[in-house]
């Protein structure tokens, strides 16, 4: 399959299937714009080309990535992920983020972090973290701070229920505008949710029945259209009543 070449408008391939070797952006036609590249893309001189098959996605203003539905996660800088602490070292926590290798979370990578107030995490602790370093030659590095050094929403996720999905479903849940299944659930129920681009989702609510319903709705939504997602939520709500 051949994609349009770079003389097409910059966003002509967004939401369309692309394959390795396709050229998706011509940087010479996008002067004075800062382009952020996510998973599946690389820069070759003045062009951006595809490294893996999937759908080209755009997060405005200018972040592009190739979305593929995989269980395996390939870390990318600025991804937000859900990690599980698997070991504690003097300088780092070792964290499982579903990547080929474990990730490092420095003990000082927390807002106001010093040697005197290092957080104490038990093995198995679930964390919402940000990927700050990622390449093929080293373990990914994580942080519990945003770009300004603030904790923001990052840190330990207590209670609730965590389940695993494909990376494609995770990206759908984080898309803008709000995906239909979360929009429908939000109109009917009160709950907390954290979605990691590594294919992990955490849900918490005041009642276990709400946690189960929200989790089932999300897991059932991947292969459904927007309308089908809303109908599915309505049926689940009827069973709850």
C-alpha cells in the first residue's frame, strides 16, 4: 500500500492507515512549527517517515504518532503510564511499565524530593508516572513530576482496580474530544480513572459495583463504534439498577 507523498497537505494522512516507509510529513512545508514525534515515526532529513504499521494520529497542535493496538508497549518520551514497583534500590525504584525492560524512577524525581524525604513504596505499588527518557540502548527513566517540577496528577494510585488493555484502547480513552464510552459513563456515574499509554487502566469509585461496571464497559468498548459504546453503557446501567 502506497501513501500520498509529502506534497500532500501535512495532515492528509491523519486517522488513516500507514505502513513502514510511508512519508507522512514534509518539514520544509511546515516552517516555524515545532513538531513532536511519538511512537512509530522518525525524522529523515526534512521528512517524517513511518517505522511501524498503524493509524497516523495527531494531538493538536503538532504531536504526531502511529497508533497500533499491541499488548507490548514501546516507551516514548512524554508518555504518561501506569507502572508497578518491582524493586527498591538506594537511588531508584525499578518499575514495570510493560516495556521490554524495567524502567528507573529516581528517588528524587518527586516534587520537593530530597534525600530526607524519599518516598517509601512497597513492592507492587501502582504509580502514575511520566516517561522522561527513552531509547533502545538504556532503560527508560520515569518521573512523578510534570515539566514544571510539580506533582500534578502523578504519584501513587491507592485502592481501586487496575486492569490491562491494548495500547490502542488506551490511546482511544485519552483522545480528545472525550471518547463515547467515557462520556456516557461520566453522565451516569461518579468515578476516578487513570489511563496509561502502556495499556493499563486504573478505576476507583465509592462502590465496588461501579468499579466493575466501568471496567467492563471500557474493556468491551475497543471494537465498538461510538454509538455502540453508548448503547452498551445503557445496557450495563440497566443491569445495575
